[in-house]
């Protein structure tokens, strides 16, 4: 199945939106995941220059059949942020009438942030699996950064959004954040096989991806061994 997996990691401000100062500053990753045989793919966290991302999909002879959102923040799904209006799923839906897969507890937040109606969104529970051709993507509910943050597990690759970075984790002092939930989510992710490759939502470190075993050893968020200890460091 790895031969069929189509997987692209695109960096905002570098691979697309090269003239966008916000894209350069935020260093978001956008992911394309699909099936090389059926030529279908989905896009994870479409933001900034949505037309450019769609052009990349077309240039590789792939067909966009859906979008996945890790969480509601504008630099991942579009909306207003720090005085900037970031393109996102609303612009994508103007180009392609495709399902946008969101965790159930994030639905209301996404509609408020993006202006997209709930009828355009597909609600999911943790553990749901969507298929792109023959490629299975498991949706993991990982609250903490936001109530409905989710990560995506596909063929030994973990697209971790803003739940887990290679160094650090998502902030837990924002609206909808919860340090207790973040500890539980990180513990769940840490239980995945060590050879799982972590692909984060931002390039906050030099490598663009890293094996989970290495992340567990080097990332300070895994140093506390109890929730009480973790909350002393990261609770607010």
C-alpha cells in the first residue's frame, strides 16, 4: 500500500504563497494525501493561496476529492487573524464542491471562524476512517489546543496539526484550550509505534518530520511522567 500512497508536505511561504508575509511568518504545513492509482487526494489544512495549492494538485495529475481540518484556527482553515484575512476552506469550496472533514466538537468553531455553513462540513468522531481510493486515513480526536483538534494517521505517518510539534506542543492558553486534555492527547499519541513519522502543522524546528520515537526522547512535553507534573509546567 505504501507504493500507492501519495503524500506531499508543502510549506507556506516557500512552496506556495511565496509573496504572503503572513504565510512566511506562520510557516504552516499543508498536506496532500492520496492514492497514486486512482489519482484521488485530499488536502489537510488548506490556507493562504488556495488556488496555488489546487494548481499543485492538478500539476501532479491528481484530483481533489476532499479536505481535512486539524482545527479551527484561521492559519489552518482560513479566517481573520491579527488583522489579516487568510484564505481557507471557503475559497476552496468555491473552486471544488468537496466534503470538508471536521471533528464533531470543532464544527461550531469552524463555522464561526470561516463563515462556511455546517452543511458544507462533514462531522466526525475520533476513530473514524475515511478512504481516498484505497488509502485509509484514521482520524484521531486530540483535544487540548482546541476542543476538536484532530490528527490523521495514514500508513505509519502521523499528521499532527498543532497538537504535537517536533519541539513543543500547541498552546493551551487560547479560547477552547485545555491543558488537562492536551496531556491525555499527547499520551495517546506517544503510545503509537516509535517508527511512526510525525508531520507537524508548523515548521518550528529544523527537520520537517521526525520519527515519533525520537520526538518522545527529545521533546520536552514528554518529560513529565504524571499529569500533575505536566500541569505544573503547562497548566494555566
